[in-house]
C-alpha cells in the first residue's frame, strides 16, 4: 500500500465521445465511451479499473494520456493542466507518462530488434549520453529478467511472456512517474502472469511509479492495487480501497461482479448474482442512472438524473447510487 499522499493525477468530469456513422440513414450518432469520470491518483499508488468489456476502461486510459483528444473535462498531471496541450507540448512530458499495451506483439515493431525497441524512448526524449544508452538498455533488460542475448532478437523470436517484459522495459526505461497498464497480463498463462505482476510490483517499489491498472480479472486487481474503481457504461460507479471494496461492496453492479469470482474451495459456495438483460448501447444510454435497466434496486429516482459519486463513510469509499439509504 502506498503511503505517499501527494497527488500526481487529477481527472475531473472527463468525457470522450466518438462520432459514428448511422447504420441506416444520413448523419452521425455520438458514442459516449467515457462520460463524466472523475478520480485522483497519488504518487506511487496503484489504482485498479475494472468492468465489463466495452465499458470504456481502455478509452479512459488512452484519453488520460491524451492519445485521444478530450471531448470535455480536465486532466491535471503533476500540477499542470494538460487538457488543451497539443502534440508538441505533450511530447515534452510524455517521458513521464507511459503505457503498457494489452497485446505485446501488436505493440512491438516486428522489424526492429529488441535493443532498438527498448532504446527508442532514450533516443526520442534524448535521455543519457549516446555512448551510454546501450548500457542503459542492457541494465533495463536485466531488471525485467532478460539477458543481453535478446538485444538483437526480433519480437517474433520471443514468447508472449518475454514480449510483455520487453513492453514493460520500454515503458519503464524513461523512468516515468505514471504508467497506464491496459490489461498487461490478460494474454499470458497463469505462471507467466504471476512473474510479470511481481516484476511490475518490484519496479514500482524501486521507482515509486504510479499505475492505472486496467483489468477484468478481479483476483489480479485485488493482488496488485491499492484502490479499485468500478466502471459501467462509461461511468465510474464505485471507488474504494481494495480490501474495503471486496469486504463491503455497495453498488449493485460491484456486488454482481464480485459474486462472479470463482472460489477454489469446492465445499464453499457463494451466492451468485445474475444480472438480467444486456448492457445498453453507449450510443443510446438510458436516461438517469446508467445501470437502472439491470438493477434489482430500481426506483423512480433512478430516472431523474445520473447519480454522483458520494463518500459514504468519510474514508474515501465513493459510490454513485440513488438507493444508498
């Protein structure tokens, strides 16, 4: 658990909407991928972001990094408002904001050697002396558990776990203070997954980097994260410390997610909450609470407005629900 309470990232009422062609007829529709999201992240902290596929997790991570333009809202990084920064302005701080992509093979240039891939941030941001950069690459490869013999290999000559280590090395070699981890272990088998997660935790302990850890695997998130934010249909519906969220889930959607976690003990049973219906389209979301069409606690108040996050215990357990009483 991070003990550093110094704020690194603040996201306020962030929106990312995409214009999409209508399936039938002229004109365009608006897809609300991220809609009015707010959260903070402290230095050295790991914030998990969970939710069903298509809820906007990856879009949120990319928008915070300004890989996507912001539709509305504000992003403040290390005390600087970067909301309206252009490409050139972002380049000056990009070395402090990195990303570990979900697919390690798709995010590596197949024509570049591993040495050139890991060295590219050093060349881009002009870090270190040119004569020392190869030594910096070798040292970083050693940190992620790869020997110098991989310097001249190509990505297709490596396993999935080794490629993911290369992606981590490339993200960390510029010594960033913030990294978005977009399902970094979802494509790996269980044994390699544990190695990569331990590697990321060790590197965080060493450099005090903050992670926004995006995943659909709740067991992994519980192991890695200090706090967890639950996302549904472009909205964050609950945020709490990891232990608190698992011990006391309040939002009906969070309760349903946690009830789906498998229990390794065959003699122990959990009451499974089965949500009815499908996730509404982000092109045509329901009026009021976005979860109301699948919620067992639905009432007339759910139609009135989108509920805001409220601190229910004074300790940072934030929930967005009309029926907290």
